[in-house]
C-alpha cells in the first residue's frame, strides 16, 4: 500500500516525496484506522485524505462546509484526471441523480458533500448501499462551540461512527488550540484515533502589525502599491460599511478591489469570488464571511484594517496568504476603537456568560499579541502549544526590533488619572485631564482641581493614547462596555501603582517606520527572465479560461517559478517539475515548452549594440514615461529610474524630463536631502520624512539633480 500511495503522489499529483507526517497519516487511513490531523494551511492536508480515497476500494466521502471549497477542490482534482464530484444545491435534480448513481456504482474516487446534506435520512440510507472507502471531515474545528467558525450541524457527525463503525474517519483542521482539539475528538467520537500535529509554523509569511494613527487606509494603499501592486490579496474589515467604503476607495486609486460580505446578494458574492479566483491582481475586501473554503494558493497578502477577535481567527485568516509556500505578507493596522467595538459586539450577543468569558479571554490574548515587543511568530506558535527555538527573523519585531522604555512613572500617572476620576471616563477625556486642557466639562466635574490635572504634559495626545492602549493590552486596565467605554482598574495594576513592578512599554515611532517593507515575492526573478515569467502566466491564464477553472488549477505560481529557474526543454525535464503529474504533462507540456524555447532563442540573439542605459534614454526621448519604458523593456520601474538618475547625474537629461513635479515640490525634496547632512545620503530617511508620498525611484532622480554624492 505504501508503494501505491507514493505512486499516486508521483503520477497524479506530480510530487516526488511526502512532507512531514503525510506518509504516516496516509498509511494510518489506508490501513483502515482513524486519524485526527492538525496541519497548517498550505501544509498538504488535502492529500492526507485524497490519496487514501484513491488507494482504498470504494468512494471517499469528503464532508466540506462550503460550496466554494467543494467546487474548487473538485475542479482541481478533475484537472489531474481524478474521478470526483460534489453534491450541493448548485446541481439540478437530474445532475444530482447522476452523481448519486455514480456513487452507488463506485465510479468515483471521491464525493464532496456538505454536512447538512450528509445528515439527511435519505443520504445516510444512500451511503448504506454504496461502497465507501473513508469519511474525511474537513475544517473539523467547526465542531467546536468555542471555535471561531462553529457550525451546529458538525456536532451530529458522530453518527458516522455509529452507522459505519468499520469505515475509517479522518478529521482535519489548520487551526485548533488545546480545548478545541479535545472537543473535536470528543464530539466526533475519535477517542481511539491517532493524533497527528505537524506544527503550526508558516515560515513564508511575514507578520507585521502597526497601530492606526488615523491614516490606516493611506498606509494600506502604500503597502499594496509598494509591495503588491499586481498581486492577489485579501483585506479584512470589521463592518460591512467599512468593507464597501474601502473597496470603493481602493478602486478609485486604480486597483481592482471587490467587496464581499453577508449583506450582498448571493449572485454578487459568487461573481466577486469567481473573479478573485480566476483573474490576476484582484483584491477582495471582506468581513470574516469570506475565506473558509478559498483554496487559492497565490494570495500574496492578507491585510487587516481592524483587530480580529481572537488569535485563532487571526491565524486562520492570515493563513490564506502564501499557500503555495512562496513569500507572503500578513499586514495589520488596528486601534483602541477596535477593542471597544469588539467588546460591545461580544457583550450584546446572545451567547451565554460562559461563552462571553471565553471570548473576552481570546480578545485579550489577541490584543496582547498585537502589542508584543518580542518575536511574533514565537508567541503565535506558543499559543497553539508549538515551539520555536529562535526568533524567526521574518516578522516586524525581528526585522525592525522594537525600542522599549521604562514607562513605570507615566503608567502610574495614567492609572492614577483613571482612579482619581472614579473610573467613569474613556481614553479621550482622561488624556485631556492629563494634558491640563481648559475645558468646560473638566471644570464641571471639578477635575481641574485634581492632583493629576496637567501632570502629563511631557507627552502629547498620541503618545498617551499609545500608553493607554498598551495598559489595556497588558490587562492593567479594562474597558467597561456598559459604561460607554470608560476605563476601569484591574487587580493586576496594583503592583505598578505601588511601584513594586517596573513596566517597559513600546516606544512609538513614526508611522512610516512602523510600516517597514516586508519581503516581496518575486525578487529572485532576474530582469532578463521577467518577460518569460509574464509569458508563462499569460499562457496559464489562457488555458485556465479555456477550461473555465482558476489559473492556479493549471499550475501554482511555485511551479511557474520553477519553470523560470530551470527552463526545461524536453518532456522528460518538464515532468520533473513540482506539481507536474502524468495528466498535466500530457495536457500542458507542449504549450509551456514552446514559450520557454522562444525565450531562450530571444536571449541568445545578439544585442543591437546599444547599451541598456542608452536604450532607456532613447525611449524617454521618444515620449515614453517610466512605466511605459519598463513595460516595453520587461524591466522593473526601479531599474529604469536607476538608468535615468545616472543620466541626470551625468548631465545627459534634465530632471523635469523624468518627473512630473512642480518646482516647489522639487525644491522641498532637494532641501530634505540637504537637511539630513553629508553623512546620511540614503533614500530611506527622506522617503520616511515624507511618509511614503514620493516613490523611491522619483527620490533617486531628485537626489541625482543636486550636488551631493549618490
């Protein structure tokens, strides 16, 4: 059976070897035993039930929570030549009947079905008459009442154990803390199953969190334009209204951004999801209603404009980035208002007090995670009882270490102000008292006579806001929702107030610095190979449109990247690429090999004799702008700016021929360079001084126009 599983992995899926635990899990299920699998998104969970379903006699029944997930997986499997189908509400009666007959005849390798349909008496009776290979319960965390995606119908799935005791079951999830794991095992009657935990680390994701200082939307735009201008991404917002506004605003800035939330009609949601899956460079702006069931591997970033309600939700949502293993960014900006809004939503929900208590604890953990000054990945993995020995080097606190300071005295002032005003006021009012503002409301309450009035003038309002936010994150203060957001002292604050505990807090830096650049995905595509990369993507898109499937169903970005790096020239060489099985080799090798051959031939042709900088100059003089030249030459805009900056420095062209700036703007930028002094001639300080308003390439050209060394 082991040989059969490996053969399926090689010939059908195009992978040469199993990843960690995959083979053990597959052998467990093939041998007829149960398994519970915790594996990070992108870790290869699906293969753990797909290969056993193909290796065992009968049909694998896959219980999946969303129609989108079923359709996505079935489309991908059919491309590989796997006999698979789904049963859901999108099928008409005739089509559904045909699938049922295929099930009874054993003509399928796998059948995807929703838990609601599976639990009907009619379908269970149908299963009694069908040859069943296994039951796979995907997204198994949905069984947990404490989880963030609880679905009541999942609880009933223990019936599978009762009615089909000899059929192996495998339950899989990417996100489950210890209580959720126990609940999965108990509710699905999997006490005798083998538990496989392969770790939660997603090393390709760069985690970055910043505080919203009132310009979150602008920061999001800069992040996308600077790092992900042509990439697919997801932006999460807390409310439907914010989803609509953000999508509309990003669209007005020239991006393709589509809203997605439960308030939109089903056809609109379906259309937006279809475009996200099948088109390039589409951004979905969504509430948490979007995501589960999206198996798109080339999502290059997930951004949050509000704080998620738990670390589990954050992990699951950010895990939708970089499923193909290539670098991706998880970017978040949040403010104290998010905490207040989430707490209001929790307190006004219909949940019982026990659930609310758990939700409060989860939110507090999420807030504490956001305010970390140490490695985020280590803390994230520790939450799931995983362990990372060394700081990861791929999160904001590792890439740009956070500066801390002894904030014990200012914390005492902040806490004392809460106490002296009888714990009846919110952050804004407390800051006004600390700053000693001359306000009628403060005088009305007599707070201008308090000892804390005006004792905080050494900090400004933004700094005090940060202090209060961090005190809440450390659970030294709590937000009283019933009291309209007023702050209350907690038991934990006593040691700080008495001076028994030293408190080190994060030192706030300029916003531009907190939004430092993450890791771009395709930095390792050489300029000379950029045209090949785009041609391969275009070929993949055409083939996908022809088959009416998303592009990644043809090949993942990781496979295209391997084509760029290896540039195979024969069928045998092409067959050795990751993700190329027998079916895809037969269907697609010729088209992609022809493109690679054309690229190799083009590169081999002798050059025209003009050097690369001279060619850029000629195109500029012909009337092309920087972006047009970059597109024409298949080079990055930054490379073109480099050519032009050198030409400006040599006196071959004037600055005004390159940049579309007023004399006043040029002068302002030149002065900024000069003001940093001769010892600091880098672009970054000036870029940050203008908070990213001017592109690096543009600044490079302005710098070249003034009399300082580059």
